[in-house]
C-alpha cells in the first residue's frame, strides 16, 4: 500500500479523487492501492525551553542564553492533532512507501518531514511536486514523482530557519522582557520582525524630525506650454520677485527641441509580494488577507501555487499558454487579438534560470466559478489581466524634451504621448489610481500637448512664480513596506534590479504578511488610513536595542541569503546555527551587564486604570481582540468575529464556528472566550430552546468541537 500525506483535508480529497481512493475512513481515504491522509498544517513544533529542563519554565535573566545541545520536536498539544497523528503513525507503519504530498515549498517540506520523523518512518519516501491542484497537474505530478532525497536541502533550510528563529526569538524576547519590560508585558524580538519594525521606526523618526520649508520656483508660459526654470529652488520670495522682474523684460527663446520614441516594458507576472503590493495599492487589502484570498483561489484550482518569489515561467509551460488563454472565457475580448498569431516567447516571461521550485502566479485552465467571494474575484482579475498583459506588444511612447531660455535663465519642459497603447489596452477601462496634488501637477505637465518648436525662435511669454513647500518622507503603507522587506530596506524602482536583490530580502514571501500582523498585535505599529505608524512602544523598543545585528535589514538579509544557499546546497546548515548561537551568546552578555531602563507600553495608562479597578486585567486584555485568539480546532488560523458568530478565519477548510446565541441565550464575549480558551463556561442560566428543556448548566466543547449543555 502507498501512503500519501497532504497538508490539509481539502487537498487530500483532490488527490484521493484522482488516485481512485474513494472509500472514507477515520482520518484518511482508501482505495486502488493508496491511502490518502492529511495534516492540519503544522502537527509538530520545536520543543519549548521547559521541555528540555523544568528550570526554564520561569523566565530568569541569568539562565540565558538557552541553547539545547540538540533540538527536538514534539506534537502540538491539541486533541485533534494527537488523534490525526495516531492515524498517520499507524498508516506509516503499515504502508510500503510514503508519498510526501505536502505544500510544494520550504514550509511544506518542513511540516511533512517533522511528522515523518515523529512517526519514526523508515519506509522509502517519494515527493509529489506540483504547481496547481487541477486533475491534470496532480496526474502529471504522480507520473513524475521524485525521490525525497532531491529535497533534502530544502528541508535543511527550513529546519535551520526554524532553529534560527527559536534561538533568537526565545532568548532575545526573554532577555529584553526581563531587562526592560518592567514586569508589565512581553517585549517580543524576532529575526525578521525586529528589523522590519526598525525600518518603520526609522521612517517615523525622519517624518517627526522633518521641518517644512517654503520655496519658490520660476515658471513661464510660452505658446500655451508651461516651462520650468532649470535652476535651484529659491529660498526667499524676494529673490523670486527679482527673478520675475528679470523675466518680464526679456523674450523667451527656444534652445533645443527633441522628440524621442521609446517603449514602456510590459509589467511582470506576479510573485506573491507583487500581488500583495498591487492589491494593497488598488483595494487596500492587507498582505495577510491577499494571501488568504489567493490561497483560496489556488485550492479551488483557479490559479497556480501562490507562495512564490519569482516573476518568470519555465520554458516547459510555453505550449500550455494558448490553452489557458482560451479557457479564460470572461476575458475573450482582450485575448482574441493574442490568438491571431503565435503567442510570443519573451525572455522577460520565460526563463528557466529564474525559476527554481515554482513559477510566477498565473491562472489555470479552470475558469473561475460563480461561487467566488467579491475579494477572490478581484484578486483573480489582477492575476488574469497581468497574465494577458505580458503577451501584448510593448507600449510605444513619444517623449518630447524642449529647452529654452529667458536672458541667462535656462528653462525646460517635457511631454509624453502614447503612440501605440500595446499592453496598456488591457487596463484601458480601469479607473486611474488616486494621486497626490503634487503628482497630479506633475502628470498634468507631462501630459501637455507640445507643438512643433523651431530652435532659435523667440517671442513673448507669461512668467509667473510658483510657491511650494518641502514635504516629509512618506509613511510606509503595507505595499511599500513589503517592497522594502523584499529589498532589505533599499529603495528600488527598477524591476530587474529588484529581482537581483530578492535573495537578500528579509523574510520570505509567505511569512511577510504574518510578520506585519504580529507587529500590529504587539501594538508596535498601528494603521492610520493606509499608512503604517510606529507606536511609542515600538519606537522605544528599537531605541533600546543597541545591537545592530538585531535591527539591521541588511544584516538580516545576509542571514536570509545564507538560508537560500543552504537550500541550494552551497552553505552548511550547522554553520548557520553556530553563527546564531555565537550572536545570541554575545548579545546576552551585552544586555545582561548593560544599563537598564523600563519601556513605556502603549495604552499603559489604560492598563493602570484597570489595575486600580481590580477587574481581572489579564482577562480584559484578552477580550480586546478575537483576532489574537487561535482557532481551538485547527490550531493554525486565528478567529474572526462576524455578525452572528465567531469562527475560524479558514472556516471553509476548518469549519469551526460558535454562534453568539446558543439554546436561546445570547452569550457575552467573556463567556464565548471561556468556551474557546478553556473548553467550557462557568454555570449559566437563561437557556430557553434546549431540546431537553434544560434552562441552566455549563456549556462545553465536545471532541468534535460542537457545543453541548451539561
């Protein structure tokens, strides 16, 4: 018997259907010589400090750093996890061969290897590696299974990442909490989280320290075209007025006139970060929400694997492109011109050297159904239009540059016209993105129609003074922060250069959204409209950290680069671990024996009021947000509060939900929270619709996460 292990039940069902394993059993499907079972994402995790020694249960500054001689794994303590693991353990023992059908990425490899390690698997293991969940892709994947050994380096990189995060996260968090937390709250430090916060704090300080200055510029209108003086901005109105008087008594003369035809390159296909950036700019979606929407589209078979960091396709996909385009029925008006000739095969789209485990995110041959949410439809539309646009011709433009002078003062202007829209046709009907007043002014000047000028011509003109103010750096939005994480803080507009810097970016595409959400939950940052603002707690935390290694995006980017080298077999995982151990040891000595101060926490005044009132401050803190509470069933996703119920944010796959009203009684948030966190409430009265006529009792969760009244 061959045992297939998928990462979640829905994926296992898709695989089982293709393999003919149609008999449902407890925790797996069976048939045609296969058993198909599943995990719920992570079933195992690295052991916690107290698992190595009971003395580490309490946080003590002088027991740091905690460095296990060897790192162990354990099952996540949860009844559902334990039950499913027993099923997997039994099937591993009975099977002849295991097929690892985990998510085809670093985290997916780690999840499966830890489970097989825990189950003491000594059977041969094959790897299914697919980029979409369509039946054809699954069949092709099973026809070309790879030995597990081919993916050993991917596992070593994932394991090194987890150990690195544990070493730094556990030790630095305990270290800074005990030294600077004043016994009031946990100060969370992370390998990627802290440099990301440092970027936000740095930007916040630049904005806070910025002093607005007024300036004046000279402009003039000649033959209905606005020209700008090509000199430094003037610092005083007096100088500007003197300049204006000079301009009034001298004629305007054309010095040069040049028209250059150019091309605007097609946009690139989406990687996950690119998609998150576009969805944030266009629809204001958070990085985490965009990841959830595109993951759902992937599981519904409409798009390919989303957790990718390449914008290229492999050459082997080229023959399939026409077929995918033909199946994209809602876009046939845009696609028809492409099908009149062979699909172009550009190196900007197809490049095997730029594709490792997966290619860019594109639609599959399965068009979207009507049962998509509004958000999923919009995300699919972004992916679909980008996919179509890359095969259109380049956009041809005309750039006109005109230089003139008034006396000795040089002037210039430029204009830009679209000659052939090319790929811009795909976006012709879309509304323009909102621009700032400054951008609007610039666009207006760029788009002005420029007549034919003759070098040497002169004439009267209409000079004027333009008053402006210097503006501070823009706060980060999720879109610009994601780009900054991708390039380790470097401001890069050029797409090709950005591609080169990805290897040194901080975090991975699949984890960056979670890092940003963690900063929100810790109250280190907050959102004002689309802007991300560092709170006082966040600023003080970064100011307290003197060690550049902890907060430098560039240095964290170097660690990320080493992890990628481990993945390629170019760097030793043990060496990476040793470097981090050395860093943590040095950091501990520096902080323990350094000066101490207490960080003021966000909302500390509110907390003090709660203390005075003695109304269960810890519980009140929990009640602040459902989004901070893990789903008790899948243990993977957080809960969200709807209009009538609290449920898992991955409800479609997990299914966990508790309604506000149970057996005719409306529950308070505290009672619901007790039910979720403790598995039961205190004794309650006022039930009116219980089938057995019970009016009071204790609500509890059953083993299958249903609510019962005892």
